[in-house]
């Protein structure tokens, strides 16, 4: 196992821990999660959709990150999701909405919004590094598959 | 190599599942699981459902809602208590209800 693989495995493990922990925490206290989602400055009509979509997506990304074959998809999905969370956090901090809601989700709820922003940015950077590292082996495997057909 | 990979993934999954269960709120200890009240003119009245009937507008050092421990009301959530219409930017306190 070379250095690049160790870093890639560690990044994937960190992202899996983040998404799996966050999703299970939401499902374990689902009623509170619904309340906290309603507390966000988003239309309450979105809540039934979001309370199922967000944790389900997080579990799907975790599963994709576990397997070598789907890791690239998992890394891209985690980059997209974490970027969306980061934009949302930045928008909250810029007082774009009329009020600042609570920052919620397991132990993560204990973070303030500025801490949330740093936390999210860290995982955005991790996802980018992961994609760069994975890209090499991803294209390598495509080349091998193509060559095997020739 | 595969052994190390397997170990890292197993540890990550075990830590996240274990961590989620370990930090899951216990109903008896978690104030937010209890009925929430807010202070209205010196009297504690039912706050309703978070996000539907009211929100706690942060940041604020004010106590948003209280929960009852025996006969005492203890602070639970922080922020300014306001009803759902505070999302429209023109908050008006809801009528007290018991």
C-alpha cells in the first residue's frame, strides 16, 4: 500500500465517518430533526422531502465511498453535498435570511455557525484531494478495461 | 494491502455507528424531548412544536424555551422566542395558550 493509497483510504474513511454518523444521528432522533429542519429558514413545505432525502443521500454516499468501484462517484457526491452545506452556512452567516437558526445534528449541533463553516470547508478540501488522488487510479482502471477488449 | 483497507473501513463504520448511538439523546436527559414552555408575562405557557409553532431566533442570550423538572421550569433552548411568522421578518407574539 503506497502513500497515495493510504491518504485516499484515510480521506474516504473520514468522509464515511462524517456522513454515516450524521445520518444515523438524524434517524435516531427523527422527531427533533424534523423540528430542527422546520426551524431552518427554508419553506416548511420542503421539510417532508428534506428529512428523508438528506440522511438517505448521506448513507448512499457512505456506501459509495466504501467500495473501490463506486468511490469516484462517492467523492464527487460528497464534494457536491459539502459544497451545498458550505454555501448554506455562508448564506446564514451573511444574514441573508431574517434570522439565524440553530446549528443542528448530533454532536455537530454543538458547533457555532462560524465553526460549522470551517468544519464544512475542511471536508470540501478533503473531497477535492480525494478526487484528485482517485482520478489517477480511476483512469488507470478504465485504460486497463479498454485494453483488455483490444 | 486489502487487509489494511478492510481494517480502515471497518473502523470508520464502527466508529460512526457507535458514535451516533453514544451521542444519541436520552429522553430522560434531553431537555428538548420534554414539553417546551415559554415565558409570557410572568407565566409559563406551552411553546408548541419547534419550527412549526415557534422558532428560537439566535444569536441571543435570552432563554427561548423552558422545560419542567418537577414543579420548576428550567431553561432549555436559547434565543428569542418567536412564532413562525418571524420568518416573514415581522414577528408578532402568538396569543398565550395553556
